C-alpha cells in the first residue's frame, strides 16, 4: 500500500527488476517491479477473474524511479544511475536493481520514488547470438519498424513513416541487415515494410538487394511478388524473402482484400513453397492485424470493454475467423495441409483471436515449455503479440521455435532515430548492430519437412470405366 508511505523517506530492501526503460533517457524515469518481470494478464490467462487478479498484483508491485525533473528535454545524464546508459550499460528490462533509498511521491497518476542515493544495478545480459534451432529449414519473422526507403534513389524524404532522412535510413538499414544476417534464415517474413510495390526502387527490392550484398552473394535471396501492383491499400504491408536454392515457390502468391483486410488489418500474403530436393511442400501466410491503438476511432463493436484485450478486439476476432475460413479453401491451390500462420497478430496468447485460431486446429508454437514467452513490452508488461501457429500436420514437423530478445527489452534510444537526442548521448547509444532494430523481437523456427506419402489410386477394371452408350451420347 504505497499510499501509507507517501511523502516519506523510505528504503526498499528487496531486489527490484527493471520493467520499463522507455522514458529513462527522455524523462529520467525507470519503472521497476518487486516481484520480477511482469506479464500482460491476457498473455497468461483468458479474460476473466484470473486475468483481473494478475492485473491487480502487477499494480501493487510496481513503482517509478524519477529524477524529479518535469523537463521534456533529454538529460545528458541521470544522477541516480550508477552509470549512464550505453552499449555497456543498457539497463534492459530484467536488469536487477538494489540500493533503493529515496522519498516517495505521487503525481502524474503514479507513485514515484525520488532516489537520494545512486542505485546499484546488475545488468541483464544481451543475447549476442541468434538462438540455435534444430531443423533443416530455418524461418525468421521480423518487424522492420516502418522501413520506408524514400524514392529509392537516396531522396524523397521525409516519407509517411520511418526514417526522416537518408542518414537515418542508412542507420535503420544497417541495424535490420545486421539482424537478418545474424538469423541466417532460409525464409524471412517481414512486417511494417513500405507498401510501394515491387519495382527496382521499392523497399522490399532494395532490402533484398542489400541483404544479398551483405552476404556477398548477389542472388542468394529473392522476394515474393504479391498479386497486383501492391499488397492492399495500407501504407505498410507484409513481405517474404527466401532462398531460391532451398525453397521454390509453387504457383503464385495469394492474398485476401475483403472484410477485415480491406481496412485496419493489413492484407495477408500466402505463398506455397516446395523444398528443393526433398519433395516436401508447405504454405506460409504472413499477417499483421489491427493494433490496439486508435481507440478514439473505434465503433461500438470495437471499443475497449475493459477485459484486458484493448480496443479493436472485434476486428481482430473477425480477422482470425476470416483467415481460418480462407485457408480452409486452399487459396494457393497447394494440395497440401502444411500451413504456417505467422506475424504480428496484435493479440496476446490467451485473447479471443489466438484462441479462435487454436480452436480452428492451429497449434501455437514456442509455448510448450511453460517458460515466459514474449516478443513485446508495453507499459512494463511483457507478452507475445507476434505468433507462429501451425496446422496439425505441419506442427508435427516443427523441431524448435524461439524468440531472439534483441528489441523488446531494449531502450528505444538504441534505435536509428536522431531526433531530440544530444550528440553525446547518440555517440554512446548507436551501433550498427541488431539491438533495437525494431520494437518487436523476431521469431525463429526450425522445420524438418518430410514428403507426404503418395496416395495410390485404386485400380479400376478397364471395363468399368468405359462410358455407357447413353452417357456417351
């Protein structure tokens, strides 16, 4: 009960955990928890009593550390930190904090501790290498954080989203390529890439070219062209980059532009691949559904109902149902039951849309070990907005699924942006590495696909298949 201690000088003896570092540099604030990492209630439980109970437990066990300043100017240093944030002191979510002494205050809707002494910190380690996953086919899904490449010739800035100028684009590209190269996937699914078609100046063309350039192999990767000049009407879209020597597109890609995918949720992209020299086949479907933001524009069926699922849940339920029905029709004419649904579904694991897909027969990958599973951190709560779900036949061929935690736990100040950032701060924060290449963590899957058993047709005696005279007539 923080209220009983308001205005007092206090000492917090238990070791605390960094829950959010989002405003550490911009406002000198750090959100900490006294019971370890905190989870989005609907990541762990369906909407209901258990989820509400976890939300209350979370609220009681969190506190803001605050430098006492109300300035919106980024400070060059935060006095109560043992070291200023840098590559060597990233203060990731999960960092252990002790030595908490200060005065408790309440303002801005939060209880705040104003430290009177420097804290002690045991930094949470950065995962320098991408997770190793078993399997002959490696798939990675990455949100590229509004990758807009201007006019494709080094100009055309500012764009609707993403980098403000060519220098920021260069920084953004370096981080994304660093992450893609490190994951070394046979197939990448991309989210939040500029929806500007497929010519030589398009964002996906340029990113594929740059990836090949970084790998030193001019034609190692190619990308899938969606039906039409561009994929849907949104400013951003999804995409697929793949290794042609291992995966061969089987027929044309398919998409769905009606219902929830006409506006709000981005158009999905489905492509069937044959595995070279193996005779196996599978279909990947990349998705990016309507976010939980923009509640002021939500109609009554999509308003936040206070059950933990946020606004636009109705639109995401419709997206899940429509997608499942569409996939049941085999939209790529694959003739094969192996289907992978992957991407940013903007729903946590126990929310209605994900449960609907599971009820439709899709297995959620990467959650079986019972350990905490997350790809995103918002307001100090960890959870999975990014998912991979496999049809029953494909799930049996998945060998491993992992999340590479290079983004969600990181301060946003490690990204490519330069706005409102003092040069001294930028110099110690920016590197051309994978960390904070996006705000979502990438997923990595390993598959060992097997050839489907041949269905031997029943031998019918020749006399039985001859047309009867009246039928022939």
